[in-house]
C-alpha cells in the first residue's frame, strides 16, 4: 500500500483542499447562544473578534454578534442595515455606518488595542472609535441576534469561522484577509461556525470554559462556504484526513 501513496500527499505539497463549514441564518429566528462567561467580557483590554459572513439582506438591524452584560440594556455588538455596518455599545455606537458588500463572502475583524476599537472589512480599516465595550465581569454571546432574540434583528445569510481572541489585538493596520481556515491560536477563547457537519461544534485553546452553543430556530449547516483551505504540512492524507 505504501508503494502507491503519492509523493505529494506524503510531503504535504498537494494543493490545499477547501475544507471548512458555515452556518445558515434565515433572518427569522435563527441564532447561536452561549452561556454567560468571563471569556466574553472583552472590555478595555486587547482582543479580536473575527469572522467570515455572507450577508444577503439590509433589513434593519442585521445582528452579526452581540454580547450582553448584567442587564438586557447593557449590550455590545455589530449590526448592519441599509446604511451599512457599525459597532458599539448601548448609548455609544460608532458615529457612521459604512457600506459593506452583500451576496459575497467578506472577512470582518473587530479589534480593540486598549486605546482604539477598529472594524476591518476585507482587511481594510473601515471604522474607528476610542470607545470600549462594557466592563461587566461576565457576558453572554449571541451570534446572529441580540438579547436572546427578544429584540429581533436576526442576521440573514451565512457565517463561518467565528473566532474570539481575548488578550491579543491581532490586526493593527490593513492586512490581507486569511485564505486558510482559522485555527485555535494563543488567546483563543472560541472558534465556531466552521464545521461542515455541525452547527454547534466549537473549540478553544483550553483558556477558560469550553463553550458549547445552543442552536435556536432552524439553524442548519450552510451550502455556502468561504472556500478557505487547510494546508497539510505533515503526515499522510487519507480521503481528506491527515494522520
């Protein structure tokens, strides 16, 4: 058997395979919810939230993700509508929404570097604010809605490779968006929406709690994916699995 294994498989030189998943949100009642935890209390420190999204609607308040603190009025997050996309917290949102492309995969990164909060769209700094997210000691996380869906504004489209780094401002200037599937790296507290078989699969780097989301509404694995690849750098690949 070993005699017929292809050299490029063994050496890791084969063209990487597009192998990542995404979650489909129908804009009606779909969202992922995570229990309150200190990992989601991003506050004033360095942190990064990044994700790929395929937005298909400009209906008011397309919630990409929201963090909720000690009360339903204490929320932080990212939303979009016909004016564009914006971020902020209760009572203090970035002053101007900026356009972002619809019906295509975009990479988004919201980064706080202890001084500024910046939103990058496809690697380009698009919004900047000197404000912080709220400083509650624990927060819940919803992907695709806010306040457990009680205020509507459900996201319509697909989300993939949603990752939170707590302690690292990963991007501090314009950059080339990732073309490979996001991985669990240092300071990762959550990586989800990347499994082609499950909407609730999630992982982290062993920091804090292993966060398992609850699927609300009719969430399903999306037929769309951002075409991200995983580069096999060692081992032998058998039917797409490296051992």
